[in-house]
């Protein structure tokens, strides 16, 4: 079965780029073939293998048509494009089409400690209902702001409990990491594109990366399903994990 993973949240700064680059880094580390699409009006990523689809010019239909090109398709729905994509999803009854194509869908929703970032969760639940799997990614970007009590008591959290969503908690960038990023005029999302990032950004970045990759590992089967097949070893079966298990940092 093919896998479609949509990373979306129209809340700017929710951490979509960080999340998708972390997931892609995990796939590349395990030599898993996949394709990367971006729903956006214009090209803005520095990733050369990204394919851009304009949501205002048939991008949603082109996205579905491209699913045969790889077993795993990862899509970054740029800020502002989420509402357009979900309208197309409903209008063209993509759920039925994807089901007929044998495509399993995971909606990955990065959130921050800002309650406004939770709005995307309830909106997604209204559109996708129980036809997809939900992955909530707590993407705290600052070491100074790790309080997640707002999420625990939110309506969005109760909705996701109803849909048995899995949660990942990406650790915050440490103060030393943040200082290194500022000194080198970069950020966490950009640092994830560098395979030798530990040499440039220090051991704290290496520890952060190890912990974050460990989070992805705990939810591997849920996120990627049986489409996770390493090109380095096609003899191994994917590890089965229970759907309700939550990853804890």
C-alpha cells in the first residue's frame, strides 16, 4: 500500500519545514525511496528535489496524479495553501479516489505552544474525519518555551484523543544551539539539510538530532506504514507497532 503524508498547518511558524526535513532525513538514513512535493504558489525551498505544485492552478489534482511515482509521497502544504487543498479534497472526493488507489493517508500537524496553532487541528478533523491517521508533532522551537499545558487542556487535544492520534514531541533547540544558529545566520530547519551538521553546529545539535530521530523511530510503522522499505535491504519486514502507543521524549 502506498503512503501519502501531508504536513500542514496554516499557522506561520508551526515548524512544517523542520518536521518534513527531519522525516526526510530519517528516510534517507534508512535508504527509503520517496518523493517530496510542495503545495505553494512559488518556489521557495532550497531542496533541489522538491517538486512544486501551485494550489491555484490544479496543484491538488496534480498531487493525486503523481502518487504512482513513489511508494511514499511527502507533501509540505505551505502556509496559506491548507484551506485550498482541503476544499479540493472535499470537492473532488479525494478520499474515495485515494482509497481506490490503495493510498493510506497520514495528516501530520505540527503545533507550537501558541494556542492559535491548534486551530488547524480542528479544521483538519472536520475535513478528513476518521478517514486518515493523525500525527501531532509538538515542535517547540525555543529552549525558553517548553510549557505544553495549553495543549493538554485544549479542545484540539480532546478531538485528537477521539481519533487516537499519535503524538511526537520534538525537543527544543538548546540555548547553545540557538546561539550557534544566530552566529552562522541560519536556523534549525536549514541545519537539517546538512549531513555533517554536528561538525558545524556542535555536539548539542548532534544530541538533539539523535533524540529527534529516536522520536521518529518510535512511530515509524504508524507514520510510514508498509510503504517503508529500505533499498539497502529488501528482506527485512517493517517493525509492527501498536497504533495507540504515544511517543514520549
